C-alpha cells in the first residue's frame, strides 16, 4: 500500500521554510528534538502536528542554536508584519512565474505554520499573486504559456496547503462550489474549498464549467447549506439568466444559500440578473457570511 504523505512535510520543505540546511533538520531529527517517520524508501517525513509543536514550543532554539527565519506572524510591529506579508507575496509570485512548485508550496506552508489565518494567505498572497499574473498576461508581459505555468504551479501549492490544514474530521455543514458554464478557470473554487474546510465545512468541489441545470440536480442530491459559484468574465453570463432563475428556485426550496464571486459578477446589472445571498468581493466577505 502506498504511504499517504499529504499531512507530512519533507526534510527539504522544512529546510526551505525555516531557512536552514537540510543537514540541520536531520541533526534535530537524529537528536530526537524533531520527531519524524520514515517512508518505505527510508526518507524522513515530518507530521505537521510535530512541526507545529517544535516551532511553538522550542521557537527554533535547539542545542544553543538560534534560527532566525523571516517569520511573518512573530514580527512585533504592524509595519513589520505588512512588510513580511509583502515579501511572501513577492516570493510566491516569483515562484509560480517560473514554475517552482516546491518553493511556492513552502511559502504557503510556512505562512500556515506561522499561524497566518487561511483567509489572509488566500487573499493577500495567492489572490494578489494571481492578479499580478493576469495583469501581466493582459499587458503582454506574460505569454499564454507563462500564465498557464503560473496558474498550475499555484494550484499545486494550494492543494498542498489544503492537505496541510484540512481537519481530520469535517462538520455537518456542507457546501458545493463550482464555476459557471464555459468558465474554465477553477482556481477560485479551490481557494473557496480551502477556506471553507479550514472552518470545518465539508465541501463538494464540482470544478469548472458547471451548467445551472446540472448544479440544480446537485442541490437536490446533496442538499448543501451553501453553494459558491465563480466567474472571471460576464461575457457568457447573460445567456444563462433564465437557467439561473430556475436554479435559484431550487435553492430556495432546499434552503441553500448562494454566494457568487469573481469579476464576472461584479457589475451591478449582472448582479440584478443574478440575485444571491452574497455577491462576494473577496474571501473575507465569504468568511463573514458563514
């Protein structure tokens, strides 16, 4: 049976996050300060619970050595925290721009281990970096291939973050998330899934390009408390207003709340044609809703 490593970190990931050598991580493990498990191949894996325990209880201080990583959550001043967060954004953007999945993952995991709230990670690091990617694509500074590389690298990093922070047991509150029909960018729905699961929600992610009639069937089948729908453009939305009205009737019948988000739902005229319990401008608004 293949060993599950989703909730474990590698020696290399820890070294990147704490800005020490891999030899230092191995020395701490050999000394019993940082407990690890070994894969069938003999490689060390560190449980997130052990990493958090080591970081919080020892403060990276072992055998007289003091490690000084660029931590974001422990910088005293508000200005320092803002600078650290900006630094994380810059590093994450650089990492996804060149397809450096390990580095992008390490940045997000490090923020999580530094107890940065998930909504802040998603809003100020992930979303801002992806917005920068989009802007550079629109201006011609990045090609389509560059944009795809950055997006898919970000997705892999977000999935690793999700595995790290997802509670072992999720609550009874259920949400369904997806994008509208003809919308192929589903990274926002993944971010919504990460946020909701971090709050204890169970989530069924239906992915990209979900027709409203099919989404209605999913509402009847799963009876979710909340459905989150994303769209990056409103170009095709007007064609689906009638289907949306039928879909909304189904949600009312089953007492399912609707949250719409993304650039596609930003204009007032579109919002009038697509009424919802929340037209979210950001993840913070969704967090307040739930």
